[in-house]
C-alpha cells in the first residue's frame, strides 16, 4: 500500500530529467500545523495565497549556481 509520500517520490523521480515544471495555485488556503502532539494541541495557522512552482532537474542549473 502506498501513501502520499510514496506517490510524491515516484512523481519526482519520473519528472526529474524531463525539465518538468509543476505549478500549484492556492487561493485563500489555510493549513493548521500542530505545535505539539495530541488532538487538542495548539495550532499555528499557515495561510497560502499564490503560486508555488516546483521545477525538477538532474543536477545544478545555471540559475541555481548564480545564487
């Protein structure tokens, strides 16, 4: 049985070397992140509103070497 982590690793492996770009667009998305363990733990709220771009490659790119 696979979980989301396994699926993500497989997709990354498949896309690497193909110069793939994946854009995720978030509109008023809120993610609650527990600060401690347990169902009643206080939570930090992360708000996402914009685009996250994931680019795959097999090695360093000219852009990454310039930074």
